[in-house]
C-alpha cells in the first residue's frame, strides 16, 4: 500500500509545479507579483528591498498574524458583502481603492474606516501605472491621495498590475508612501476559481504573509466566497487577519519587546 505521506508530498510537488508554470506565464505587467511569488518559493533571487512582500515575524501565538489586502474597489454591490464577511470573522483588511470609484460609494469607504480597515492608494483608475511618465504618475498619485485624504491618511501604495520602476519608488518615497505587493496571490484576477484560491491561501498561510485579492463584480463575489471559507480556518489555526499597518507595526512592537527583555551587554 502506498505511503499516504508520499502521496501528500507528491501532490504538493505537482501543485508547486503547476503554480510555477502559471506564475511564470503571467503577463509582463504582473512581473513584480510574479517575482515576489517565485522569490518567496526560493526559485529566484530576493525581491526588491524597497518593496514590501511579507513581514519577517516570529512564530509565536501572540504574533501569529497575516495581512489581507483587497484591490480595485469600492463596488456598491460586492464591497458590502466582503465587509460583512470580514465583520463576521473579526478580520481586517487594507483596501487598495481606486479614487475614481469613490464617488457615489462614500458611505462604503466610511464604513471601511469605521470597522477598522485601512485605505491604500491604488491610483485613480485601473491602469498599469508604470506606463505613465514620471510627472503624470506623480500627478495621478496626488490626485488619488486628494480624494482618499477626505476619509483617512494613506500610508501604502500598490501599482496597477503590480509593476513598478525605480522612478516610481523615488516619487513614492518623496510623497511618504511605501509600496506593498504580497506573498500570497491566488491569481484571482486570472483564474476564476474560489476552490483554487481557497486551497492556495490555506497552503501558503504563514506568519507575516500578505494576501492579495480583488473586489468589483464577479471578482468581488469570488473574494467574498473565498474569505467566507478561508477566514474561519485561519482563526482555527490561531491567526489574526489584520491590515498592513497592523502587521508591520505589530512586528515592530514585538521586536521592541524582545529587545527590552533581552539581557543587557556588560560594560
């Protein structure tokens, strides 16, 4: 009789091979997300040091956290469903919203803030921002910020299609932004399968990970369905699902506590 552990390992290897093929085949606009994935899997070198893909966090129960990010909203039909799922599961997220979608959805954005979520700048429209000349990129970044600032301060930026360059990073630094991508991306913008997304999220879940999902239309419905199945299991495993700022600041607090409790060097 076949060893079930060997069977499980074989399935993992097959899944990994399929993932590598899928991620490698992503269009060039998704190269930054692709590189983060393959780098995290140990298949290519380290990703860009100025970009947040995940957080190195100690594996103890108190700090068993991962961050959830959701792109492209708000959407009058699907965002409320996602917010309901998050509320039921005591989970928080960073919503990378498009400022052009906020008009008419102001109440939804206020609800995000009231329920402990945070906003991220995803520009004004769903467009590969790397294609913009530097001055236009900065102008649209600030245009989006002008709208978002009516609701809350924004700390995080995510480029359209996950593609960036050094000029963008320089502009973001000057404007006080950090660029965040992620380490768990179930290709939900390309693969319309909640089963695939659910299995990948649960397989890849680890402390400090950053999940990338999408809102709006059918993608938003799939995200709500995926989260309704994934979040209870993550809770059962002891995870807290938090915003990017909570994840990063929580790590800083943990490191501070470790430093305070560590023995002081003798003079």
